[in-house]
C-alpha cells in the first residue's frame, strides 16, 4: 500500500521520550518509549508491502532545532523499520517561522504538491507551531476532494507536564476533529436559527 505520512516537526531541542498509552484498538502502540507518537503507531501497523513517503513540515528560524529533529525522527523510524522492511522515502518542507499569509499559502502549496494522488494519508500533529494544523487540515481536505486520497489517521500525543517533563501520555486520533470542518459545509440555510438547529442535529448523529 502507498502511504503518505505527514509529521509536524518540533522546533525545540531535546524532544521528550515517553510511552504513549492507547485506549483505541485501532491505534496500537508499543510498550516502549518513543519521541514521535506516529513512529510507535507505524511500528505496529506497517508491513513489508508498504511504500511510505514521509513528509516533514519544519519551521525554521535562528533558534529552531527542526533540522536536527528531522534526523532524530528518521533514526527512530529506521530502527523500527529494520524489522519491518517497508520501502521509504522522505521530503522536508521548510517554511519560515512567521505568521504571514504569504508563508501560509506557500506552505499549503508545497504540501499539496508533495501529496500523491490516490494515497492513504496519516499525520502526526503532536508538535509544531499553531499555524501548522489549519494549513495541514486544509491540505488534507483538498487531497480528499480532488486527489482521490483517504485520511486514515491524524494522531496526537496528548500529555500533561510535571516539573517540565511529560507525564500521563496518551495517543489520540484527531480525525473526528478534522471532520468537524466538513459539518458546516453541508449546512444550507438562510436563517441563523435554522442553521443552529441543523448543526445540533448533525452533531447528535
């Protein structure tokens, strides 16, 4: 199977290792510490028949450690893939750590260009600046509508912090959050009261 794995790369140094618990049988995780939740999920779900394209979204500035973190991700991935044997390639999409329309539009353009038609997409939104998620969700929506892609998983490594260290770590699937954006697109109403009623009905299904 051809898979696109899109991962938001952190800018900070020294990404924490943690064992991520899972309450969802569709999100199996290994019982060992990892830095990137998607790597644990891939370790449990990839096969030697898979062809994987890793797409890294990296924000850069004078203080960013994103370049080193990409290498750390690849090392962690390669260790687990030695046993699996999936075929892998990777692409790094860098963009400036600036909150401007030009930067966001350029990132969206490059990300869509990197997504291949007809592929299964999995993403990790655990790390990265806040602007990365809406840009990623827009690209995923475009890929579903026009590129014949399916968004299979959007993982997020939830954690609490105690004395600056992560604790109580858990993997979550954020596809339901991503799907909320589609809810308002299907509502057709000229009045606010009717629109509110339709939204409540859709959310109760």
